């Protein structure tokens, strides 16, 4: 595709942002996978945020080349990624606290029973 074909002409319709659908999928997955020990939700959320920031800069540089609907999809995906990142982080912290607390409790019980 040449540079001239990238410009919007009266007969052409605006293009979709390249990663808008991918960001939405990653955002939804980050919410769903946040409850799988939190790790997978955090990873999907971070990847979704990085891709959404890239496309937001692209849209803000030349908004006339891209459709507003794809920007709306990008915004929804970014929101889902943030929510999934927060839920996944909290769930991960709860699991780490759980492991530390009950690990110390079990170790103390083992130490007392060995005497």
C-alpha cells in the first residue's frame, strides 16, 4: 500500500484501528483470567494497555484516517484491560498473602509437633 492510498478520499471510508479488536479481546480475557491465580489476568491486562496506548497515539496523530467506532472499541478494550489488571493484581496479592500466612502457620505447627 502506498502513502497516497492511506489518505482518506471522499469515496473511501475510514479504516479501523489496527489493534482495536485485539485490545478488546485481551481486555475481556484479562477480566476472565484474573481469577486464575491473578497472573494471567495481569499479563493480558498489561499487553492490552500497551497495545491500546500505541493505537491511541496513532488515532490522536491522524483521527481523520480512522473510524470513531474503532476508537470506541479501543476505549472499551482499554477499560476492560484496566479492570482486569486491577482485579488480577488484587487476586494475586490475596493469594500471596494466603501463602505467606498459612505457610507460616503450617511451619509453626510442624515445629511444635516435632518436639
